C-alpha cells in the first residue's frame, strides 16, 4: 500500500482524526498477520467477526484499527478509527490506492475460466514486467480491494479477478479497480438465482467495460462466442479485441489436448499451455491479447504461457497408484463448464473406462432442472459410467448411480483400476473429498 498518514487515512474513510498521527504503509484484515506499524481493519462475515481480534492486533503492534464499534478493551492511547461499514472503508482505501498506481490494472470477468485466465495473463506479463495478481479466487468486495492494496505503486501491472452472483457487484468492483484493460472470458449460465437469465449475465459482465457515456475502459478483450455481448461491448466505446473462433481478432485453430496440457495454433504459430481442455486454449488467447496490449514479443508470450501455474481443483491431472487417472475439476461448475469438462473426458485416452462423477450445479434458480438434465444427457454420450451427487441431479438421474452427498458415493466399488475419472460440481458439493478417498490406499473393485 502507498504510505499514508493516519490523519489522511481517516479522511479517506470519512471518520474523525485519531488524535495522534503517524505514517501507515500496510493494512491487513487478518489479526494473525499484523506487524508493528500496520493498521488492522476488522471485517464481519457469516461465521466470523474481526472485531473479536482487535486487542490481539494491538498487542502485535498495530498502529490503529478500523472498526464499526469501539472495542471495550482498548486504551485511550491506541487510536481507533470508527466507521459505519468496514467493507466500505476497505473499498474507499483501495480506491485511493488505485489512483496512486503507475502501472496498468487488468481486470478479468466472465462466466468461466477467470482464475485460469488471470494466472495465464500474470505468467505472460511477468516474463518481462514487474507486477502481481490476485491470490486464489480473490474476486469479491474483499478480495479485489486487498489485491489492489497489495500492488506496489511502481509495478507495471496488477491483474484482478472480478466475480459476481448478484446484479451490481461487477459495477461496484469496477468502480474500485478502474481497469485499463478489461477481459471477459465468456458468457454463460452462471448464478442465475441472482442474475435471472442469460441477458442478466450479459448486463452484469458488461459493467466491467465501464460507462459508455462517461469513462469506458480504454481496452476491452472479450470472447467472441456471444454475439449479443460483443455488439454491446462495441457500443461501449474504447478499443475492442475479440478472441475465439470465427471472425475473431485473435483466432483459435488446430487444438490438441493431452495429459500434459493443450496446444493450439493462432497468429501463424503454435502455442502450448499446461492447462487442460479446448477451453484452456481460449483462455490462453485472452492472455495473448493482453500480452500484445503491453507490447510483449511472441516469444515472451509463448514462454509465459508454457510456464503458467495450474490452479488447484480445476482439471488437475492426478495419476494414482491404482492406475486410475483423476481429472479433479471440483472447484466450481455451471452448464458450460460441465460440458467443457465432459468434452475433455471424451478427448483424453484411457486404458480403462471413462467415469463421470457429477455433482449439482448450484445457484441456477428455475433453470436448474433443465440444465442438469442437459448435462446428464451429454455425460451419457461420452462416459461409460455416470455417477451423480446431490438432490437436483437425483431428480433427473433415473437409472444412473445417484447419491445424496459425496460421502455417500462408494467409490471403491464403482471405480476400477485404469479408469479415467472426472470430478465436476459446484464447490458446495465437496467432490474433492472423493479425490482424497481415491488417492488413499483403499483397494478398488476389479474389472469384470
């Protein structure tokens, strides 16, 4: 964070001056990470309340604390900044810090592949530039401000991931991040409980491009797969680059998928990325487009793509001692990402059977039953064995193996040595516990 005086920090968040001044160089929301001279900001959540740890923060050397209520166990010589809403205060501090950044902010939104695309962009840019990217899936009204605050003023770039599950969330996060380059990975059926329908998803993600009448994002890089979204993006103004198939500015061709990653052709050369699936090639196109916006050479972009990190529980390949090869894609799911994972299951070679273990896709609202039915039908065309987990799939499963929770699935009797097994579900279904059981020493059933 850019150094700021405690008095000026109080002014940024709209509260009274603390009575004594000092310079602040770091803000943290985790009392366990407080270092002498830090400011601790107490957040509240459904299962935690950071106000319970204000005393711990001061004992660790915190210079001040930003709180919603005055703690009873602080002394008069420990300056406390009281605000109505500490989440809003965090956003206000991040907005202020954003204005001090010399480098460009790249914001990644979309229905699928945000985390993977963010990592690919970061890997490309760091080949020649200095910068950072949001850790894990820091994509909400806490994660985006913390990502910005962690960026050094003199960095060349920072990549932020921007998520949503209700209308207005992306607009709020865009107002905080003020991206110089906005990337939209795809438009699909996500969070329909909050966003309503595909038009609602389009409107929500369009907000990442800024206000057409005021300050549209200078550069937008969007997937060409949804023509309605592309046309709306064109009307926003700013420089637009499309990527994907067809008449895209950055075109995808000749995709090849293997257990070690994905290769494809674009712009007259072949590129390689360690992420799996045809959709991984599409994500890589977005990273190529961002690299070109920064003026990187093709060789530097290629080196960055080839060395990118693979996010956990997103089509990770895990060969097991039993001969089973596990495709762990259990972090999250929507109809489009389930289809992409199933297509990968069909593309990869296997000595044994193809087994699809699918958990419910959550937050789809009234569209849920139809989308689960479609996913099940597609699974039956590519997999030898289909297992479903959760009540929504159970309504559609008929004769398929179906179970209420991941813990109920008797994987040892379903999975055989040398099978290729896909795990795909929304995060709340906890299919990663099946991966843990398959990786244990439990013997599997023998092939008939």
